[in-house]
């Protein structure tokens, strides 16, 4: 086992205290949003070499990992976004590479040629928006509002119902030519805020608008957010987000695992570059309700395995004399999220505390966990 050195990402939605406190590092006043553990070129982890110098994980692994593991500490809502499928990602990456758009450029949309399904595993109570509400539920939300924009959207959806109608509605909302005016947006927000304050919320849609408007009052993405399912995960629960599914994460701390990609198409609720038309082109029908992943218990280890080849998560909690064996034979990353544990394979043991992780190469045999705490392991079930 090799202890990893993760890469810290500072985004404006991150928490100033959660990750530094977890790692026992001094707070510096900056938002610490993500810890990256993997081989992605925009944030390659390292291990300490024999001479004390850092060695890129890709050299130790002898391969690029099919997944990227992260911890997210969310203090403010993330952007309204969607991830492309493999075809769209490959074409977009080639197009921007041929145009010589630098990989680090803020206007670069496709950072790699890969798709990006992802799963979040909650470490604290976690709130998010995932996929469109059913049409009948959207009507129920809009029926409770009186603002001109809400009335117009209601009429449009009744004339053009279903998922295709919702996608077309989002396209109009995000269009710089057909989208609502600032006055219409502010009236819609006031309508939702007033209804929420009066205890007249519907499916938490007005609460969502009120919360997002504190950060993005003139952003049409606030209206789009009212069309999406609001979910809450308790610690130990997981949710899967397919490619092409519109989503945003609102609050909480989680482990996130995804295919080894950083492709994100944004359409609002952010200070980063937005691509509203590309987002609408990418959106397709996703799960309306069944996005929570039920784990399977295997010898005391909970395995969260959505229907993808690139990743799964195995979660083991050990106490005292207990020992757990984590599944998988390919390259694996074991991340401690609570307590103090020792993880060991044929390559030797590593002791971890919360926020620290270790890597096991392909062919090093099973990873065993002992101590008192919880470990989340990322692995590829097909490898």
C-alpha cells in the first residue's frame, strides 16, 4: 500500500474549514472545495518516493485509473450542470484540441475525451437536485405561483408536456435571446420566497429557489432548479448521476467517485464559463426518482455498484478486533472517512486517519482493514 497525497481544489463554493480540519491542516481563509485522488492530468495524486520526493500516482500504478475519487465540502450550491456521454465528450475534446484551446483555459469545455457518470456517498446530511421532476409534479409546483413567468411556463408545459417539453422549456429559459428578463426573474423569485415564507411550499421547490436566489438572484438557472427533483441523503446513503442528467449539489460533505473525467457542461449558478446550448443538447431522459443506490452487503462490507464499468464503492466499518476484506483485484484507493484504521495488502500496511488515503496496485491481493473507523474504497468492478 502507498499513502496518497491528494490534490486540493479551491472553488468558490467550497468550505473554509471542513477539509483543512479533517486533514489537521491550518485554515487559510480560502474555500477548500475538493480533494482529488486519482490520475487525471488536471489533478494527479502522488506518493512519497524512496528518496522522499513525490512520485505521480500514474507511475506507481503503471496505468491510468478508470475512476477519479474525491471528497467534496459544499458550503454554497454548485453550478447547474450535466456531464456528456462518451460520443459527445470525444467529439468535443477533439474539436477543442484541434482549435488549440489550452486545457486550463476557463473557456475550455471538454477537458478529456471521456464520459462522466458519477456517484456521491454522503458523509453528512447532503442536499442536491437530480433530474427533472415528472411533468405532473412540475405543474403542481407552477400552479402554486402567480408571477407572470410562472403562469407562462405553466401554459407552455401544458401545450408541450413530457420530458421533451421540459427540455425545450429549459432551452428557452437559458437562451440569451428567448430567456426571461431580469424583472421577470426577480418577480418569480419574490413569488417563491413569499410562498415559502407563508408555509405554502410545494415539494421544496420554493425553498430551493429562495436558497439559490441568495447567491444568484438574476440567473435563469434558479428557475430551472425548481423543475428538478430535490433529494436529501443521510450519512451512509449514496446517489448515482448518469450522463445527460441535469443536476446540482446544494450542501453537505460527501465522497464522490466518477469515471476518470472532468467534463462538465454548465448553464448557470456559477461564475465559471457556461455553455447553455451544449448543456441542452446533452440533456436526455434520466431517472425521475430511482437515483438512490441501494448497497449490497458482502461479508460485512457494503458495496455500492451502479450499472457502470469504471467504478464502485465498498464501505467497511471496523471496531477493535474486527477486520474487513475489501473487494476488487485491480487498482484500488482506500480512503479513511472516520477514526483511525490500518489498511494492508501484499505491499505492506498504511495507517490512515480521516481524509487520508492509500493506493493498492493491480495484483497486490486483497486489501484488509483493521482498527476503529470507516474506510471507503474506490475500485473498478470489471477489472
